[in-house]
C-alpha cells in the first residue's frame, strides 16, 4: 500500500505540473492579416460612334502645379488617334476649377501615313472633359470622362455624318 500511495502521489505531481511553453490543443490561431489591396491601374476606354476603339498605344501626362497646369491623354492604334487635353488648368480651390479643353480625333489610311489634322468640329463646339476629382492636378488617381463630336466628309452633307468620340479614364500618377 505504501508503494501504491507513493506512486499515486508521484503521478499526481507529474500530471498537475503545467508546462509554460505548451499551448492548449484547441487554441485559436492569431488572425491573418487582411489581403493587400491591388495596386491601382491606369485604364482608358474610348468609343467611336458607340464602337470600342482598340487602343494599342497610350500616353498621358500631368504638368504644372496645384494652381496652374494641365493634363493630356493620347490613345491610338495604327489607324486612329484620340487626344484629350485640359490646359491651362487653374485650380484655386477644390470647388473652383477652370480649364480650356480640347478633344481631337485623327485617322489615317495606313500606319505609315502621317496623322494630318483633326476632323472638323461642328459649330458651336461641344467638346467636354470632366474630372471626378476635386483636385486632379495633385491626386494620385484621376478619374473622369470626355466627349467630342466631329464632322466627316465635305460639302453641305457633312452635317449628316457626325462622328462622336466618348471616353472614360482612370489615370494613376
């Protein structure tokens, strides 16, 4: 009996000892960090009379300061080119922006020809570039859209053949 009591006491002491480095079997894992947001991407989409333009080359820039500057976008493929320019751009406050804007549309017969001049515009001109941002000259991501109408052909019937260019953009600077 004495051996049994001694063995019982030793077992109780061994099982009652707690190891400090041992975690409980069903302990919750620490929460995983949230997945990183994908980096913003520049996108420009353009439609000519409702048909998407295949863009193979895209250039855009912003110049100037928060009080004066400009933004330009040029998208093209081998036969078409569209430019949208807002400059000079005066931004006195987030609620007071003024800028001269111009949307142009060029075509050429083959990829070796020059672009020539933009299609003529109706009078009055209806070009429009709108920014969704309050401060497009300083924001890292600039969003907006543009519109322009052009005349095709020559002579008195050119009014009947209008070309409408619409576009939207997300520019990452």
